[in-house]
C-alpha cells in the first residue's frame, strides 16, 4: 500500500513538474487539423509543389504577351593576325588587324498562338573602327525593321500549350486541396493515437488505485478466511500488473505526444490535451451524389485529360516529322552605313529579306514511321490506364461511403456498450467488496470495460477517417454542402 502511494505521488509530481515547464494546448480535432494544414512539413511541401505549377502557368501566360529585349555588345576590341587573300601575289597571307566594335539592338516580339509563329519589330545600331594603314570609322543602323517568322506545315507548340497549360494549372490547385485532405487523414491518425494513449494512461492510474484498494480488501478478507489464498495472490498480481501497465501507458503516451507534436511542427516541449469529437449529427452521404462531386472536382479526371492531350500532342508532333519541314522568314525595313552616326540615319536604304527553308526526308528506313506508331500506342495505353484509374477511384468512393454509413451505427453501439460496461464493472466491484462476487467475475468485468472503451475510440477514429477520405476523394464538404475549391484562395492566404 505504501509503495503504491509513493509511486502515485512520484508520477503525479513528475507530471506536474513537466507540465510547468511545457506549453500546454487543449485542442479539438478541427483545431488540430487546422494547425496541420498550416504548419506541418507536409503542408510546406504541398504548398511549394503548387507554387511550382503556379509559376509555370505564369510563365506560360507571360509568353503570350509582347516581349521587349535589348541585345548589345558594348565593346569588342581585336588586335590579332588574320588570314587574308593577296590577289596580286595569288597567295594567302597573315596580316595584322586592329578594330573596335560596338553593337546594340532593341527587339519587340509577339508570339501568335493560332499560327505558331511570331511577329517582331527591331532597331539596331552598330559601330566599327579599324586601325592601321586604312584607318576608318563606320556606323551602321537599322532604324526600323518589321518581320514575321514561323514553321510551315510543322508542329505548333503554342497551340498545344494553349490547351494543356490551363488544365495543368487547374489540376495543380485540385492536387493541392487533395494533398491538404491527405494531411487531415494523417492528422486524424496521430490525433486518435494520442487520444487512445491519454485514455489508457488515465485508465491505468485509476486501475492502479482500484487494484490496490481491492488488494487491501482481499488481505482483510483473507485474514478472516473469507477468500482462499489463490484469490489473494490474484489480487496481488493484479496490483503489480497495474503498476507495470501504468509505466507502459506513460511510455506510450510520451511517444504518441511526441509524434503529434512533431507532425504539427510545434515546439518539442508542447503538451497537448485532446477533446474528443462527436459524430456529425444525422449526416447521410449518398454514393451517387459523392460520385457526381468526385467527377466534377477530383484531380484524377483532369490529370487523365491532361495526359491524353499530352499523348495527342506527341502523336501530332511525331506525325508531322514524316512530312517535309518548311520555315519562312520575312522582314521589311531600312538600313544605312555612314562615317558619322547622325548621317547614318539620313536617307536610309530599303531593306527586304525573305528566306524559305526546306528539310525533306528522303530515306530513313522507317524510323519516323516507327516513332509515330510508338506515339499512337502510348496514347492508347494512356487512355486505358486513365479509364482504369477512374473505375478504381469510383469503386473506392462507393466503398468509403458505405463504410462511413456503417461507422455511424458502430459508434452508436460503441457508446452504448461503453456505458453498459462502466455500470457492469461498478456493480461487479461493489458485489465483490461485499463478498457476493469472486475475483474472476471482477477481472472479466474490468477487461470488458477496457475493451469497450478501446472499441469506442477505434470506432470514432474510423468514422472520421471515412468522412475525411470522402472529402479528399470528392473535394466536397458534405457538412457545409460546399465544394472545397471555394476555399482555395483563403487557404493559400492563410498558409
């Protein structure tokens, strides 16, 4: 008895001592999920994955706007021997050349999605000075030049990007929300692991006091020969086991606490007290409704559409390589050369440039044809694989909705069982104290009480896991009857 009291005092004092140095938080499940969605390392990763897609989309949009660039060589000085042809002697000779060169040009360009080409306007200015026997200075200018260039009968990357990039960005937003719901699922696991550990720890403390009290009663009853030696030894064993159970429960509590604190990215000294949630009142989810929301919101469907477009893009690109490639470059403008820079801008000469390039495959032994067939086969595989993913997803949704419905009934039964088990144990304990029950009945009643509480916590965990899995698969909040997409902007601001 004295040893038990000493153990209890030491444990209680150590808990109070640690608590005094720790930051204590009292959290509900909803608050815990909010912290995890904002501060956990998983949240940091998912946010940065989204931002990567966001900047990729911004780059795509920027490429559709006019661009202005400056190309310049501020100074280039050469003092070297170069090979020249001497027409008088009909031989190549090396001659020293000294020159100073400078260049600058502005280019304004605009990509055209429909044709896949680009239109541009530019203005150039150049200067060269030669030293030596022929000391000369020249300025060359292009006041204005307007042109257009593109590939003819070729692959238009702009057209395909216009189809795929907005889909990829929209899918990135949905993946971000999907990963946020995955964080919620993981958080629920840690939450209920700690909740179970805290309940087990509390139960272990109560059990230690109860078994010690029963052992004292047993000693007194043994002294008057009211119980046999075997029952007294069993009570003593129960008291010893209760001490060991308390130590194990404390270890499990420490591990579960550390796991949740680490997951939430809180300070290591933080101590968390949890408030168990209740099930949602009369929330019924129909499988057909869940499937509708999933088809509208789940990133799997958009990802499949994007993959198919990428496959079609590859087929288009590879197929057009079978044809001859042609490119055209055309520009019109003015240019001039003068010994003084201000004279170079007077009376410029008309400049016209037209270039047509052809690349005609004649013999490649079927390489291009093989690549086209490979691209078509890959597209078929993408379509079949995407369909299989959608079928598996829809089956998962149906199963999860059914499980959620079952878990609601399981929780109700578990709540009732917990109340009955508590009353039964209390009645059995009282009957044992007055000698109407033996130790076996008391032990059996205690085990049933413990099992009932564990089953209730497990049922509560499975219920909330099922609900948040449905949220994840549909990106829909069935409690508030709103899609999770509407909270995307606010969620990104918070994070």
